[in-house]
C-alpha cells in the first residue's frame, strides 16, 4: 500500500514523537495533567463516534490520539478513543501493517485474550533483536514504559505512520580548517571554489581572506 502525504500535511520526526512521549511518563489517572488531556481531546470536534470521554474512562487510545494531535500526526492515524475502531481507521488510511518486524515510532496494538478484538494500544520507542519497548497510556492507570518479547502472542500488530527523516548535518569546520583545505586544493579554484563553499554554508570571502594571509605568511 502506498501512503500518500498531501501538501500541507505535517510530518513530525520520530525524535519529536519520542521527546513528546517522555514528558508524560508517570502521569496518573485523575491527576490534573490527565484531566487536561481528556479536556483537550473533548475540545476537538466532531468527537469520534460522538462520545465525550469521561475522566473515569479507559484512556490508552485517548493518549495516542492526544499525542498525535500535539505533534501533527492525526491526519495520518485518525482520532479515536476506541482501540479496535482505531485499528479499522488505520487500515482505511493504509498504515496498518499487521504482524511485522516493528520499528521505532510504530503504533502497537494488543489483543489480550486472543479474541481478534484489539483492546490496548501504545507507541514503540525502542526495538531490540527479540524485544520491543513501548510507552502506553492507562498502563496500570498511568503512562509508563513496558517491555515485551517480539513474539508475544498478545501483540495484534503494528501501524506505521510516515515520519520526517532527520537531517544529520556534518560538523561545521572552522575558517582555519577550510583555509588549509583550500590551500591543499580540496575546494577547487576561482568561481568553482566560491560556489562550493557557498553551497556548503560557508562565507567564501572570509575563507579567501584567511587563505591569502596564510599564503603571504608562507612566502615570508
């Protein structure tokens, strides 16, 4: 299935997701933070299936929806407070993969009694050779990290939103380092040198001034 991201859609990075999740670890049901989360969910209309969530309700899927709302993932995964309905939505959106090898950022679904009905949900935050670690809401009435074996029969499957790929920038070089590289001929000559330095984000004029100073020093 090809997932289409429409123009204007927000694609958060996986790191954005992980940073947001970390802020809620330890949040307990009925705390002010939990109540604020429920209130925020209820303010977004139309409410899924027209249901206004109560503070006393199960909230594992509400937590997933709330986090998605905050980081801009809702257009991809939909909004729900019912886990099995949410799986159906993700199927319709083309991001449900079922039982596959998980990745960080996946949404994990559980079927605790093997009935085929999904009744728990969370985010995958770490994957090992034979284990997966999640952050889940309403796990023992709080948000917490949970460890599972990958082959745990209660894992019903995974959905995989599209995340923005992180851009890793090379460490910036000092003007002195660049000047020495220019002298060694690593950046070309003339207009080519100016173009390459500029495209790399450096000030070609400043670099050239130091090159001239170094060359003058060598001549003397």
